[in-house]
C-alpha cells in the first residue's frame, strides 16, 4: 500500500481525473480523505521544506519570491490536500511511473499550472509540488487522523431527530446530494464518472464553465470496505417488501462503496439526468445500474445518509468552484450557503450543540439545516 497526497495546487474539480489515472495504472482505492496538513504531518510524510510550503497552508513564505508555485498559491484559497490510500502489488516500484503519469495526463488536458496544453507536461512544473507518495505504515495512518473509513457513531443521533422536520427543496438554490458507488466495477470507474460530473465541459473548451452545464462542487468522499446493515437500509433504493430489498442489503453489506457528497444548483435533477445519460453510454441494464450508482432522491434522504458517513472534517467547501448568485432578500443565497456550510451543521449534530455561529449567520436549532437541504 502507498499513500498519495495531492497538493492544494490541484483543484477538487480534477480529483476525478486523479482517481481515474490511478485506477487505469492498476492501483486499487482503499481509502480517501481531504485533509488540511500540519507541518508535523508533512515531516512524518518525509516532505521537503519546499513541499511543506505548498502542501501545508500558511507556509508560502519559505518559497522564493519569484517562485511560480508561490504566485499560484497566492491566487488560490484552497488549503486542503487530497490523500488517497492505494494498493497494488509491488506498489513501491511503480511510484515514479504513477507520478509521471499523473503529471503528463493532467498537464496534457490543461489541468495543471497555467493550463497551457501546448507545452510539455514537465515545462515549468515540478511534480513534487503537486504530488507526494509515501509507503504505508500504521503509524503514518494514525498521524493522518486514523482510519480513512471512520464514520460518525450513530448512537450520537437522537432518536426523535427526524420527527416533524420539514426539508425545503428549491431547485434554484444550491442543493447537496449524495451519490453512492457500489462494487468493484463501479469504484474502478468512479474516476471516470467524477470526471463527467465535476468537469462536464472538459472535452469541449468552448463550453462556459459558469454556464448551465457547469459541474458539481465536490464536498467529500468516503470509501468503505462494506456497509453496516443500518447504512445499507438507508442507501438501498428498494423499499421493504420489494423482491430485491433483501438481496440489495446483502450486496451493500458485502461490497466496497464510495460515497460522494456533491453540491450545485438544482443538484438532484442535474445528477439524475447525468446518471441516465452515462448509463445509456455504458449500456448498463436498469437492474445492473440500480445498485452500482445510487443517488439520494430528496434532501431528506441526503441528510439521513450524510450523517451516517460524514463528520464536519470530512466535508470541505471549495469557495472557488461555483459563482455566487443573489437570492431574494431574507433567503439563503449561494454566498450565505458557503458561510453556513453543510459541514457546520453536521458538526452541530455531532456535538449536540444548541447553537453555533459561523461568520454572521447564527443557527438556533437544527431546522435551519433542513431548510438549507
């Protein structure tokens, strides 16, 4: 096993491409996490001083004034790295080829540096500023926060939490939706799928990135070796009594899954349309795709699923991903949603606080969270 760390220089919109390249090179995903690295963690990962300045927020002062990497960091506000736990036979012998492949393929698509695709991948780009690979050890995993598959304790959720709760759903506002990929085949094609929904116009340069077909914002990813029975009951698209219900639970409890938290305007309809289109392209039968790609169909279902998989540290908002639009006076617009992020309310749930202030937005109870959902 190896641990691949992707620096904040790589946009979350590109994470699907990163996963896809790793998968095509024979690496199997065993865990994934977005993490704000500390200087101590960078040392444990055996990063150089120059790398620490890039991978750890607030340490750009150690870079030369005329460094192109420093200028790029100054223009970005991202502080989180993507950390992947990957598995392959004799993985240590393939590290250099993996990093080279990532650099070449991303640069060729204009997804690194200044986005110039007419230059060689290595022109002005230092691979160590974008990717760092370390051999897996149990001690290293603990230094990075422990198991990447850890989930919240369901015992902390009050039994009456979902009673008499109203979940608003306005397609003209930002919505959070969960997509769960089930089984090895679905996870092996997860990178390709994320490419299609995070960067839908990547194959069409003339497409406006802020147009109606712009991609989703990726809030979080969680890989699990299998689901518990409680998690499976929330994820299955079948109802109790359906002929496929018990069989679907067995499948969910015996196969690896990748849970993706996504956000955009009109998220439910856009994702549903995208999955139908991609399913037709792959020529999957309806029965095959029903459990391979499962999306939460309503804000309430999204909320019920999210609290089973994600904590406040797992969900990271990308302030640069979506344009801010103004809503009606007194309504939550996109800027307010970024201030009162999805993760804040999950944090409130986990800590059972009565209220929490984030910026200039104060939430007195959990009903505000359901309004945003």
